[in-house]
């Protein structure tokens, strides 16, 4: 049966990641190659931490990338048909690079080179301005845009903070949940005044910066200077882009979107909707036979069993390969029926 393979993003890292897959062929070598590119022992950091180091952007991004593809190697070794029949792929933020390797658009080694530039530039940008990310849970009456505008105004006019000042959507997760990125003071304002703007709940995320916002513009510029050194090919598996949530099979467009992804929102909600509403998405109808028995008012059977046939749509199996089942709950909130075909491949 056709499958979809997706990959998690930053925040899915944990100490011990990769341990379950070290006996899988090629995985140890994958860690060695990554360590040579990054000039530190990636496997040791994944297995032993310390957590403060593993959580650093320049370390957790390659850690998530390598362990996610290690999970793919596990599938190749144990259930090869899942990978052979992969119809489409996407990845959340840093997960997009694992998706590109799976699709055949970028080699493993070249992806590592891009991630090195990306992770170091994003960490540097996050250190330039005190910033972060915050999940916000909203409803149809929430005034999120007004809240973000008020937060920027507060920082500019009341706190006299110098530019850049940002408070914007960084990740679209599902209809009732977005991730907001911006200056720490802007997030503080939004958290303090959430009731005024009809926001149900907020939760700060354990990240070092406002990724996928305009505060990452300097990282985008540095990355843009390096990406032309990398060969990008036409994917052999359908690849969906974070930047515009569209199917992206053109190497020039992939290159453009990878650059823009750094300082623009991850449109994950839109990707899943686009993917599952693709008219060419392989599905099948499972015929279900049910027995209908007619009874009288006293509960006595009036007639023999009748056969009733209905058709139930079967979605492709979808596998999340990576440290934590990060995108599974999002899929559940967006498309519950599709989620029944979801499975997490642990590391």
C-alpha cells in the first residue's frame, strides 16, 4: 500500500536518541559522517547529552536530522516496502532536510553541509535579540492578529525597544493552535494580556530564538550565500515545502523555498491539508458488510439477516520517522481518519 513519510522538527530531541538504531546497518556510519562535518561527536551528544548542549540549535538540528534518517534505515531493513512505496514526503522545519534526502533531491552529505550553515546562523541570530516561541490556543472569536500588533506597539512605544521588533505566526499547527515567535517582551505582553484578545491558553517553548520569523533574516542571508554550492535534483518522491505548503518538484523552486523557510512561517497545517486533498492521492475504498436485523416491539426477530454494504475510505499509511511523535498529534487534530493510519518510528 502507498505510504507517506514525514519528519519532526526542533524540540523533538532527547538524551538517548538514536540508541535503539545503532545496530541497524549504515547508522553508525551516518553518525561518523555527521561528526566529521560538524567537528564534534554527535553520537555522544545524542546518547549522553548534557541536555544544555543537546538543546543548542547548532547541535539539536543535526541530531534530529541524522536520527530521523536512521529511522528510515530501520524501515529499509525491517519493512522495506514502506520506503519503496513511499508516495509523498514532508518535514517540519529541520525535518524538511530529511524529507529532501528521502526524496532524492539532496544527498545526505550535502544536506549536512546545509544544516551546518543553517543551524549556526540561526543560533547566532537568536543570540542577537532576546526572543523565543510560544504556542497559543485560540478559537473563532480570538483576536490574535490584534494581539500581535498590540505586542509590537507595546515594545516600540512603551518599552522603547530598538528594531528589529517582531511578534508573528511562526508555525501553523492546526486551526486552534499556532506558534507565535517574537521578541521576549512581545511574548510577555501577549501572555499577560491573553484574555483581552480571546486567547485560551499559551505555552512557552524550550527554544533559543524566534525561528521562522523576520528575526531570522540575518540567518537567511548567510544561508543564501552557501546554498548555491549544493546540487539539488528533481525529487523522485512527491515533496511538500514548508514555505508555501505546495508540492515542489522543481530544483530551483526548492532552493528558493529553503532560503525563505528560515525567516517565514512553517505552514504545516496547510501541508497536511494540501497532501490529503490531492486528487491523485492513492486511496482505496474498503467494503464493509454489516448485518441488519429487524425486530418487533417485543424484541422478536421479524426477518432474516439482511446484508448492508458501505464503503469506508482508506488513507495511505503515514509514518513519522524521528525522535518524538511530534507531528502525529497535529495530524490527529486536522484529520482524525487519516491519523488512524499513522505510526511513529522511534529512535
